[in-house]
């Protein structure tokens, strides 16, 4: 079924593959790039759940004389914590996207 070729196959014109391409080698390169090995890019993973924030509207009011600032401080603290976690998650996502772009560039799929 089909023909087997030992050694390199050089085609000077277009090549059309009419069915699945099964590549069993260790390296691949496209558009004239040097073939390179498969690059592992870890998934982003689960993002950390953020706490609910009950921020007074429209702004944090002054604390009444018979109350404490505990609720307001807790809301600000939770909000600050959520913003910090969001920044961490975005930094993680940015790193993964850059790793993916680097891998695709190495294969020759596009240039940035």
C-alpha cells in the first residue's frame, strides 16, 4: 500500500497531500525554518476564586459614631486581595501565551 522512500525526499514544486499527514519524526519546521523539537507549553491551570466584595455605593461612606470601620475595612481588604489575585492570574496567562507564541514561531508558523 503506497511506496516507501528511504532517505530525504526533495520536491522542487508544490506537494499536495490528499489525506492525513502522519509525521513520526522528532522535529518539524515550516516555511523554511530549521526543524525543531516539540515544545511543551503547560496549560494555564485553574484560576484562584475571588471573594465576594460588598463595596458601599457610590463610595465608602464615613463611619457613623456608633459603628466601627470593620465592615468597610473588610470590603477594601477583600477588594485589594481580589485585584492582587487578578493581576497574578493575568501575569500567568501572559506567560503562557508568550510560551505558546514562542513555540509557534520556532515551528515557523508565524513571525511576531
